[in-house]
C-alpha cells in the first residue's frame, strides 16, 4: 500500500531524513520508534508534502504521490492523527467529527458517525461538549475518530500515547488493535512508547538520526537486546547502526 524508497528530506541545511526505505502492506500495523529528534514526525509529514522530499519516491496505492500538492494527497484516502491531538477546542465533539469527514462522501457520514460512537462510546455522551473541555485521553479518542471519519485506507498516528495517563494509554492501544483486527484498518504508527507500539505492530522500524537502523517483526524487535536497552529499559544508548 505504501512504499518509501531512498527518501531524503532537508530543512534548509539540516539533513532530516537520510535514504529512508519503508513499506506498509494492506492490513498491517507498522510502527516507527525512535528517540526525540530522530525524524519520526518529519517522515509522517513528508507523506503529505510538508516538508517536500528532496529525493527518492513515495508511492501510495500504486501512485507516486511525491510531488502532489498537499490538498490532493489528503484526498488519496490517507488520514493523519497529529502529535498533540490538535482538536478544534472551541468546536463541539460532533463538529470535530464532521470536520474529519470533509473529504469523504457525504452519503457515508451518518454511518461513520455511528461507527465512531460504537468505537468510542464516551464521544456519543459528549457530542455537544466543546472539544477543549475534554480530558487528554478523550481528546485523543476524538482525534483518532476524526481521522477515521474520512474512511481512510491508511491511518497515520503520531505519538498517540503522548502525555496520557497509563489507563488511557492502555485504552488507546487496545483500540488500535481492534481497528486493525476487527475493522481491517491499515496503520502506520509513530510512537516513543516502544513497548506498547511493538506489541500491537506486525512489523517495526527503528529510526536514529534520520536513518533506519533496524527493522523486523514487532515480536523480534521487542525481544532484541539492543532495542530493549535503548528504548524499553530506560537506557539511553543508541541502537546499533
């Protein structure tokens, strides 16, 4: 479904991504782990052309989208749940959900709303509540639901557990597993919480200083001594190059 080949990204003189090769197959959960500043969010944003890649290619669903304008990429059945949730705080929960359906077929909106209420019952209870008054965990649920309203083929999530209490982290990852296993949603997940991310992922990549330095199944990476030392046991070592 998604393939990045030899992708480089620059911010002026800063070489942010260096020859990224990454793929996501239909029906997979693929996770990208790494420390702050490794380039994880840059990789996700580059899929939408913000920033535009310097070289290489990004192919989604058989089409090279590397040079498409951002607004056209957004209509290619890809949804991004951004870091920090970024709900519209003065708008109601319902209005936020409908904003997520802006690029989708209007005929399916009621069906998708019903599906979101089933996935996230708390949202049904707060439909007319302003999004900015929700708890952090509820806002994250809303952000995910908003992304799903577009009925994407590929859901991108940027640090969905960031800043959440342990109970909500558990709920979020349970929901991601349910979305994949029961609803068939293909997911590319960027996450610092390597333990939860690798447990839910079919495959994973380790990003360090803009380069992929390790890859493998979620289970294999979870069992890797190097990954455990660097990301799972409080260690600060770099993963091996």
